[in-house]
């Protein structure tokens, strides 16, 4: 039986361990904690070492050495909050709300995955192979764990992502894809007093032209958004800059928009406004769009039915939005994937982050019902 006080004690422990994406020590303290809970429950735990810059990846299952997963649940351990934030904004409960760094995005959801395993009927627990995946680099584009996550997705039939639920109660089956580009402009330096007489090529001016041209690609109809976000250049007011760097983030509704954007950059680099400036660009992070897998329509009908019958709830989904999760990679492998299934709350990535205390049991009930439904469905299909 679910015990809210026990859950809140565990949540307090894990929220009180700062686990910024760049802090492998804090991350591995959280990994240790989740591992100890899982092992106490009799689950099988594999701890995948990734590298020294991040924490370990946890693969937890009710089966020993599974080669196939009927269901995977996924959550991330890392947060965007700086180290020591939990001292400044400690875990606390005020009325209906539980506050703390990373609580909504997404420590409550990640912890819930372990508690959900306890609520499943014995029949479901025995009949299904269920995997729980936890990574430590989601907030930095899952730069180290994308391929590992994809390898688990290829072994799975259904996936649930427990990113913090939204207060409107809507779930997510589609997310935009994203890429970040680092663009470097090489020019030719010159004393500002000699610009008219001596050879020079102003890298900063060429970068300015790119910022304007790339910004023009924002398009509501195609859903492409482009944000030149960081620009740096120049050493002194009286020197023509010979180097400039710009970081641009884009959001796409379709994979082909990555190539379209890159070909635009290629054509800009072939016809510089400032003669003599050369440009190179590099895609430094990328997530493919999360699109509904084949069979999603039929699956949503099943979910709507079981939500209504077992929980008295309507199940509804968001229109496609710009935020990303590991669901982007999982859905890209053709797996049916629902996201935003964690406890409802708000304030992710902000100082005041919270979940509704009563939402924890609802989250656990939602997932229990979803997994039981898959077990029932598989009996007859
Ligand atoms: Zn998140």
C-alpha cells in the first residue's frame, strides 16, 4: 500500500542532494539513493558508468537481464539548479504544496517510478518485463546518454516519461526537435585608424548579418523557430575584430528542417557580406522531434477508455510544443511514448518550484492503470 509519508521522506532526501548536470559527485549520491531503494524492493539494478563528467545511468528492472521490455519508464536525476541551492531553498511542505529544487523537474517523477512498481498487481508484475531508466544529463541535452537510451527504446514496446505533469492535466505525445549550433567567423584584424587604407575583414559585422538573416527564418506556419542566443566578438574599440562566435538554438517540427537550416547557413557562408570573412558551423546538440509512433491513435483510444473507467478522468494531449525530453529519442525509435506523467506542479527551472502533495498518489495511480492496461491488452493480442 502506498504510504505518502514514506514517499515524502524519500523525496526530502533526494531533493536535499543537489544534483546539477555538471556535478558528478552530487549526481552519483542520488544514483546511490535510488539504487538502494530499488534493491530494497528486490528489483534488479544495473549501473552503467558513462564518464567522469556525469553520474551513472541506472537501468532497473523487475526481471534479471531482460532482452525485451514491455514497458519502460524514464526520468532524469539531474537538475538545472546550482550546487548548494538546496541549502538556500530547502525542501519544505506548505499546505498543499511540496517545494524544493528540482522537485517538479523532475525528482518527484523519478522517485515515483520506483513506487509504481510496488502498486502493480502480482499478475502484472510477473507477466510484464518493466524497465526503469534514469540518466544524469537530460538537462544538458542528454549529450552522453542519447545512444544508450535509444538502445533501450529499441527493445521496448511502450514508454512513459515522468516529466512533471502540467497543471492543465494535459499529457504530451509530440514535442519539437531542437539543435544548437556554434558558428565561428574568422576575419582579418586591422587598426581602426587604417580601415580605409589597409586590408581588413570585420568578423563582428558578418556575424551581425547572420543574426538578422537567421532570425528571419522564424516561421509560425512551419513551426521553425530560430534564436541567436549568444554572440561574442571584439577586443578593443580601435581594433577590427578578426574573430566572432555565435550560438544559435533552433526548434523544428520535422527532421528535414535541420537540413534546411544548415543549407541556409551554407549559402550565407558562400556569399559573405564582408569580403574575406570565412565561416564554419557545428551542430553541438540535437534532439529529433517527438512524433507519434505508428499505432498511437489506437493506443490513445485505449488510454482514454481506461482513464475514464478506472480513474474517472478524461485523457487529453497537448499540441506540439518547444520543450524537449528523452521522449524525443524514444519516440524517434518508433516506440509509443507518453510524456508529462509525473506529479503535477510548476516552476521547473525557477527558484519557486513545487508539486501538489496530493498529486503524488494520482501520478502513481495513473501509471499503475496504464501498465495494468498493457498487461491486459497483451493477454489477448
Ligand atoms: Zn525535465
